[in-house]
């Protein structure tokens, strides 16, 4: 026969909380949880990307090795072009700052 635990008392006790001034900054432990809402339905680009990837996998499994290599090389080139295009503003700013440094150093040596 199993023994029962005694019932908890329903009486609530309160204690006074005292605040102390912290001499060091409070450190947060763990990771901060952010509340973001997740889309219930995927966007069109997600769906098209999945379809494109599935079609590419089917095509590559039936293709010869030279075609597979050419497709992989084309994808890598497209990724590099996309990366450079998306960072074109940063690249332009860097080129301008280097040009200004070069012109300044040439002006100082005259």
C-alpha cells in the first residue's frame, strides 16, 4: 500500500524584502530570449527556392559528371556575384577611402 504525502498548508506567509545597493553590475546568465512571431505560411520566395533546389537535385542525380561540375561552378559564380553585388556600397566606400589616403600621402610627399 502506497503512503500519502501530508497535505501542504494553505496558509501563506509573507516576508519583507530588503533591497541592497549592488556594487558590481548585474550579469545576465544564459541567453536572452526574444519574442518574435513566426510566419504561419511560408512566403513565395521560400516555396520557389525549395522547388528550385528539389529540381536541381533531381537534375544533378541524372546528369553526367561534367554537367554536374559545370552546374556547381555556375552556382558558385552566381553566389560570388550576388555577394559582391550586395556589398557593392561597402566596396565602393572602401575604394574611396583608400583613394583618399593615397592622394593624401602623395600630397604630403610633394
